[in-house]
């Protein structure tokens, strides 16, 4: 007390404030940089989705798809099963991979060069939008299925969860751009449909033609960019 008595009032108040603030104040945290999501760009080669009924017709009664390789999105896989896809004038693709799990409708997804090879004028559509599309014949080891519709060229799209969507400032159903930078060429793909939900991982799907066009295997940088205007294509 004798030491405090020799100090002037202003000094005592300053010491008390330092003691109180030092004991109770929370140090200001450094502002954390926003988390940059890990972007994966995958080439989606030609494949088909089947109903349970069509699996049994093509591969035998009671047959279930056999998971062979897990895809990047949880719960989806490339099956061990393949089918032959037959177009007009008996043009065919002999081994088209089946992807699982099964769906409520069967659908064949091709690249542009695949559709030319089959002789099918397959429109660019978002998965599931198959009304009015061409059909084909599917041939399996145990049977044949004739699809009256369901052959499409899958429109490019990006899967993401809601946290990723908030990072990019987009929502489900919006459109973005994908820029792929590589030593051979740099390409910007427009009209990338955003498919946002609560569980998806951040992944862009482009087809084999698009992957070859941007030389994706040698890409040095990939990035998602905003697209202020809506989709300019009819999907």
C-alpha cells in the first residue's frame, strides 16, 4: 500500500486498467482466410444407368449390379457390368459401362463423337431430362432392352455442397464457368450447371470430347468462375 500511496491517481488507474484488461480481454484473433474448396474436374466417359427391371432383363432374373470401382461422389460406383449399345443401321458401341446404383429410368450418356459413331442425333440434356430424346437398343448377356428414349449428351455440370455454394456465391440451378489452363491450350467452358445439395463433393463433370479439347490430363490449373447471365443453351 505504501508504494501505491506514492503514485498519482492517473498512474494508479492506468495500472488497474492494464491488470483488468489483461485478465479479461480476449486477444483479437487473426482473421482467417476463407476456406478454398478442393476442386476436382472429372471426365465422364460414355456410360448408362439402368432400372432394376432392365438389369434383370439384360443380366438375368434376380441379378444385382456388382460394384467394381467407387466414384468420387459417395454412394456411386462403376459396376462390373457392361452392355452393348446399338444404334440405327446396326452401328454399335460394344462395351458401355453401367453405373450404379440403379435408377427409376434407364438412360445412356454419350459424348458427341460417340453419338456420331452410333448414328444417333443425341441432344445435350441435363441428366434425367430425357423426354423426347432418341432411343437405342441395349444388349446384355441374357437379354435385350429397347429404349424408346433416353440417349443424351450429358450437359456439363458441377456438384457441390451448400458450404461450397456459399463460398462461390451460387445456389442450386445457377450456372458457372470452368477455366482449364494447360501448356497446350487454355479453355473456358460456359453454362456449367450448379447441382448443390447437402452432401456432394465439389466435382465438375465434362465428357471425353471436352476433356480432350482442353487437354485436361496436362492441366496446370482449374478454377470455377462466375457466370452472370443464364444458360445460353437449351438443355
